[in-house]
C-alpha cells in the first residue's frame, strides 16, 4: 500500500487585494459607497497613492508578515499531517507483521493438532483392523472345522445307509 501525503510546494499564492484583518470585502464596499455618496470618492482612491509611490507602509509589512505566518502555519499543519500519516503507515505495517506472525503460529499449532488427531485415529483404525483380521482368521478356522464336521457327518450317513440288510 502506498503512503499518501499532502504536498504544498506547488501551491502558488495569487496576488490578491490586501484586506485589513477583521474587515470583509462587503464592509470595504460599504465604506466606499458611503464615501462616494458623501462626495469624497472611494476609499481605495485614498490608498492608491501609497501603492503608486512604491512605498510599503506598515499596513503592507504587517500584511506580508501575516501571510508569511499563515504560510508557515499551513506548512506546519501539512508537515504534521504527513508525519501522522507516516506514523499510521508504520503502525499498520507493524500490525500487519505482528498479525502475520500470530496467524503463522496459530496455523502451526492447528496443523500440529490436526496431525495429533490423525495419529490418534490411525491407532484406532489399526486396532480395529487387527481385530477384524483376527476375527476373519477365526471365521476361516471355524469354516474349516465346519467343513470337516460336514464331511464326517456325510461319511457317517453313508456308512449307515450302506449297511447290509440282515
């Protein structure tokens, strides 16, 4: 299984209009429309000379540092996620290896128990076969004796039947 991580090295930050922390675009637009109605013009017009002059005021340096902090924090979070995934991967690998060992041990024990049962059943079968062989030998002996008795009875009957009449 392949481990997956988050890679932020390819993310590009697009130039966005800087906003003061805590103010939304709707709030800025609301201020601009109020200033236009008041005849002062948009608030962004007041800010443009700073941007046109090329001076970076404290607002922009603060914003740049905030963006850098956010970038660093995002990278830290991504690194933490990747580390966590690596730990999870290592844990799962160890778990899989441990499970393989336990399954292997259990299989060996099961196989050993199975062979013990085979040996036990083989002994029982051997005993039964030996008894069967002995009984078959006894039956064969009794059959031979029975044939002898029949032959003797036949001989006696013939002797009785063949006697001359007196």
